[in-house]
C-alpha cells in the first residue's frame, strides 16, 4: 500500500475552470466572485443575513472579537482543547482567555464546568489562570470540536444569564447540524451571534486559505466588513469601478483580511460539493466505526443522537494501559505501515505561552489532559477509498492486538 496521507484537498476540474475564468476576467482581488461566494454561503447555511468572506478562519475570529468590543483585561471563556487561533485573537487585545475543561464523550467544552466557572468568577472565587485585576467577563467562544456541535442551547442559556456574547468557532463545521429546542435540525453556526468558519486546506471545504464570518446582526457585519479592509468606508471594487468614486475615509485602523476572487473561485465550486463531500466522509466514518468498535483499548468517536457530525476529524483514543502502546509510538508505527495520522490538539493550557502567562497547571483541566494523552486523528477525506480505510483499520489492529 502506498503512503496514505493524513489529508488531501479535493480539487476538481470545476475549481480549476473557475479559477482560470477568474484569472482571465481581469478582476483577481475581492470582487464579484467573493460576493457570489458570500451569497452562496448564506444560501447553503439556510440562515444568516450577512456572510463576510475573509482570508482565514483566524481573521474571522479576530474581527468577531474586535466587533464585539473586546479590550484589554476583558475576560472571554474558551475550551482548552482547541486550535491556537481561538485564544490568540483574544491576546491580540491583551484580553484574558479563561479555559474550561472538555467532555470525555465529544471533547467539546463542558457546560457544567462553564457554569461553575462563571459562578466562581461572579462570586469572587479564584479560577485557574484568572489574575486578581481582571476586567469584566465579556463572552464565550465555544468550539464545535472536530465537527460535532457543543451543547449550544445550554451555552446560550448560560450566556443569557450572565449577559455574555457568544462567538461560535465553526472552523470544523461545514456542514454540521444540531437539534434545536423544537426538534428541528439546524446548521451549526446558523443561530450564532457571529459564527466563524475556516477554509484552510484540510477543512471540509477549502479555498486554500480562507474563512467566513456569518451573522444576522447588521452592525456587527458592517464592522467586520469595514475592519477587514483597513477600516475604509469604500471598498476596492467600488473605488475602481466605472461608476464608483476614489474617495474613502478611514474610521479606525483596520486590517488586511479580505478574500481574493481567486480563492473565492475555489470556494464557490467547493460549496456546491459540500454535501457530497460530507456524504463520503460519513461513509468513511461508518467503516472506521464498524471496523474498530470492540478493538481492546481503542475508543471510537460517538455521534450524539441530537447531532450530525461533519466528520472533519475522526479521532480515536488509544489506551496504553490496555494496548501496551504509547500514543506517540502508535502514530510512529502507523507511519511505518504507510498511514499518516496526527493529533488535534494539545490543550492550550499546556503550551508555554498560556501556561506561563497565566500560571496554569496541567491538573487544572484533568479531563482534557487525559483525552490529549490518548487521541489520534485518522485520515478522513472524500477521496479516501474503502480499501484504504480497511487497510488503515487492519494496521491499527496489527499495532494494538500484538
Ligand atoms: C478550531 C479552529 N479554530 C480556528 C482555526 C483557524 O482557521 P484558519 O487556519 O483558517 O485561520 C482553526 C484552524 O485549524 C481551527 O481548527
């Protein structure tokens, strides 16, 4: 078996044709294709009045935090198992991320612990990492980890009680669904104050690099749009078009986060395939789960009954006490057998940047640390064949059933 990559982007002739047309069109930066991608995204999500395309998911999170008015010493609550971006956008403003432990069964932020932490903060008790001179608690940034929704209904109730904003990190969720209070299926992110998506190369749909901020709020959308282009009140397309004017004013020092039409060309075609990509990832997840369930020492991911997983990531747990194999060694042995695998993610409170700045200890978030020591992300992408998935499962069994 040839080496099976951990990830492979699915770029077809449609994407190539659209990019070629864009290149030939004479307009390659933010313009008509970005506009179309934004409109298509709203349509696909069946929600959200405004979609602002940006050049990364991190940019979407950054501008969301900016639009919510996060400032120095403000406190924002995030899970400890997430990518660097969720926390770093808070540090851009010297705001304080307060971490929450994650759940054993879906690795998402634990809502009981979120509630307890907020109670502790508001009652003046100490919580890990929170300095005494902290500012007001402003918001919560839940992460729909690996593509399975957090308990967003409960999160919203908690946010309402404490008057906090919610920015949903939907980087793993295009598409993913949860059941609303009335039993209806809703797209993850479609009911958010602001939902931030990523189109990085290994995401469920890609633009190479790219992101989207989705919101129903006119003012937030306008702020994100203006700040994505230097704080200018007149966009490039208007300025250079026949009927446009060169004149613009700068309201605030903004950023350069706009998506190009070249990238949007890929996104337009990827979005058309989002459901068929999803079907293929679901089928792969099913094979993995059938093949690996019951293997001693391996725990397979469980899709909750009120969720539809995007299967951006298929994460298994390897218990070394049962298998006799350390996680690191397991990944190494998979590589020897021509299978690429990786880890998402080392909890942020273990990284020197957060550990040392906020004086955090490993044992502050014990469930996340326990999860982290066992997790392995397996290959999952539409072009992975059934034969390859079965080969991977055989390789797993060969390593752990010695
Ligand atoms: C949970 C999470 N949030 C945010 C991001 C940032 O997205 P991007 O790489 O598009 O900036 C990522 C990317 O991997 C992510 O996994």
